[in-house]
């Protein structure tokens, strides 16, 4: 089928649906829900069989849904209506939630129901549930809805609240009143729930030391204690705050005045001068509830190194810490090192928000780039161990290149990769010019980098960007990953694998010095950082400040 996606942004869910539809053999195209004229023109030119709206922040004009079957992917169970569905589901402690495919009509979320999928709620930030449970359910529900649409015997369900299967209800808009934390009354769990319900957008509005800011990234603390709302400690940019029954960490804040999401310590700055630094080991191995970004597990001679960096963005400091962590764990008695990345994103490259906030943007961004390069280099040249990157969530730009620095790349089914850098106006780094063409061929590498479109795990496997795709269910994925890595570690061919790796590096070096790839990338990237009129500065500003797209990006013309 020819399927047109109308989106308010080509966000994670829209990208997932786009790659899924391609995988099913459909022809998807994308247009932003910006101007009615533009949408109509695209409909005329593309002549879709169906329109699907995976992420829409405004109502579609009647002229669109009246003339083409148009479906809304709503992140709620059957009968749920209105914005902020997931926020309400978290605040109201729903155990089961879902996704419903609704035919667009003139009642918001009130059209006929073509399919619905449910899932068990997890205690996690809204954005994490959106990127995992909602994406999986939406993918299944849309497949069913498209089948139902073609089935002449299928009758869609009417939105009838007398129907016992329709358990959802219309809910009101959620304001900061419902999100507001009452520090003197609410327990740690209640506060975390409120921050989860608002993370990643809009955050919970609060105030610390007179700075009005939105709060993000809540994590329970097991040991530290103090008065409610008292800042008890700081660590790696996060702050620990007392509650009536314990304490929690808040990793990120967005100052109301400035509206850039940053590590909390970057927002509160000198106000934290007297607050003590609470250190933990570089690699935390003990199971303990606290704010920790890098942690490690070992099983069957395989080391699993997790780096849970918010949004997958890695500052220079985080890159350096991760590099030290890698250097330290490969000294251990393990045969395989698995880079686990974060739960939601494996890695999304240099930290664009921190760079944007810097007074010396070029210098700070440039050193972030160098530290990413050093990290990639450490992985590429780790010749005493087999390395695997495990993509449990998406990866973008430098994050894909970092994964590609490993000997094997495995991905959870449904993962979306964006290997290109040009959407941010960058040539790219992290030795991608060395690793990518060797993996997938120069022509395909060039195509991926130029087209700037997302690629699904299955397609990534077909083109050899990814070696294995394991189950979408995280428990099954973990089991398959562990089996794969244990097999590698105990394989009779293990030493041959290592020898081949060393041989390959030696031959590659002879062909062309591996560091010269990096030098060339740096040369091509220099102006993007140091020319203040570069496209990178403009696009990064727009990305960080989330300036609404008013026009469909050119790269979707042929999509
Ligand atoms: N630096 C800082 N923040 C980043 C980031 C980065 N490199 N990459 C993603 N983020 C943030 C986004 O701002 C967003 O923030 P939120 O907490 O306000 O929601 C969040 O991570 C999720 O990103 P979003 O763009 O909404 O996710 P997506 O799944 O729709 O798209 C990417 C994923 C990777 C395609 C997209 O985030 C992207 O292009 N990132 C930039 C990659 C890049 O160019 N890195 C620099 C060069 S190495």
C-alpha cells in the first residue's frame, strides 16, 4: 500500500512506524502537519491508499480525512481520549495501558476503532514507556488495523462507552497543578511518579535556590537522608534531594528562563558550592539504588558495561569516564566485552545541549568530539578482547559509529538507527569513514550518510550494519544476547577470532593509517565548529531549542 505518514515531528514512534511499513513491503512517505496546502499537494502527488498519523499534535483538516482513510495512533487504551494519555496513566497508577488505532473524524480520538493492543505498565519515565512499550504495541496494532482495513468482513468498533471492552475515558488536559510536587507531604515514590509522568516533556515545574526550573531524570537514593527538598549531595551533574521518607536524585533540569535541558548542576551552578560531592566507584558493581551512569556485570567470562547517559548524549566528561571504564574492565579476566549503552538509547553522540549552553561553544564541542574519537579508538584497538555492542534502544550519528567500532553489533528487534550526521550539519567523526565502508561497502555507506533516513534493525542486518537481531521483548533479548556472548567466549574459535582481528587491524593499517581516517574527518569537521556561521551552529540551536519544523525537510521528498 502507499501510506502517507502525517506527523508533527518525525519522532521516535514515527520513525519506527516508517521502518516497519517498509519492512512489510508498503511504500511509506512522510509529510509534516504544517500547512494544509502542503499536505493536500502531497496527497495529490503521492496518492496514498491510507494516511497514518503516528504523532500528531493538532487536529487534521476535514478535507483530508474525509477523502482518504486516515488513522490516528493514539497512545491509550480503547476509549481513552485527549492529550497527555500516558501522563495520566502513570499518575493514576494504571497497571495495564495500550495503544489504539482510531479512524479520524471530527471528534478528537472519537472515531471508529480498527485495532488496539495492551501492555503491562512499567515503573519508568513516560518517554521510556513511549519508546519501548508504546512503540511495540503501536507497531502490532497498526499491522492489525491495516489487515482489518483490507478485510471486507471486518466491522470496526464504535466508540460506545456502554461496551464493556471500552474501558478508557476522555481525560482533561494535564497542567502543572496536577504535576506539582508537595515536598512536605509526598513520599519519594510519589515524587518519582510525578517526575516520571512528565519526563521527557514538559517536566515538573519547581524552584531551587530561587531558580524556577523543570525537573527530569528521577532516581531513588537508598542511603542519603535529609530534610524534604534539601539538596544533600551532588554527583556527575545530578543532585540528591531529601524527602519526607528518604531521598531521590534529579539528574536534569530546564531553567524556565532559558529552556535548555541540562544536567542539574549546570543549571544550579554556584548555588551548589557548599553541597558535598558524593562519590561512588567509576564502575558501580553493587546493586544499590542511587544515581549511577556506568555500571558493570560479569557472567560466563563476559563483561556487560552499561552507560546510562540521559538521552544517549555524551559530554566530554562522560566520554572520558567511559573510556577509563572500558580500559579498566578489559584488564579483567573476561573474554568478551559487551557495550550495553543505555536502556532507551545506545548512544546519540556528542552532547549538543551542553555545547549549546557553553560560552566557548567551538572549543567545548571540539573537545567533546575528540573525546568521542578517543573512546572509539580505544574500542577499535582493543586487540585482547572481543567486543560487542548491544543496541537495546536507538542510536544516532556518533552513537552508531561507536557501536560500529565493536567487532559485533547486535540489536533488539524494532530498534531504529540514524547513522547519518548531516541532519545536524556535520560531516561526522568517530572513525566512521574507516569502520562503516568496511562493514557495508563504500556505496551503501555513502547512501546512508546522504539520504539521512532512519533504518530499522532488520534492514540494518540485511546490509550488514548489524550482525544479529534478537527478540523485541527485553527479557528474551537479554537471554539471546547472553547466549550469543557466552558462545563467543567459550567458542573453540575464540583465539582464531582474536588473531583475525589483530591481522585485520594490521592489514588495514598497512593499507592506510587508521588514525588518518580520523584526521581527515577532523579536517572536514573543523569549520562546522569554528565558523560561527556554519550550518551546524544553526541546526544545533534549532535542535536544542526544539524549534518547531514548519516545513517538511527536503530529505522526505523521495521518501
Ligand atoms: N545531545 C543532546 N541531546 C540529545 C542528543 C544529543 N546528541 N540526541 C538526542 N538528544 C535528546 C533530544 O533533544 C530529546 O530530548 P528530550 O529529553 O527533550 O526529549 C531526546 O534526546 C530524544 O531525542 P529525539 O530527537 O526526540 O529522539 P528521536 O528518537 O526522535 O531521534 C535521533 C533520535 C538520534 C535521530 C535524534 O535525537 C538526533 O538526531 N540526535 C542528534 C544526533 C547527533 O547529531 N549527534 C551529534 C553528532 S555525534
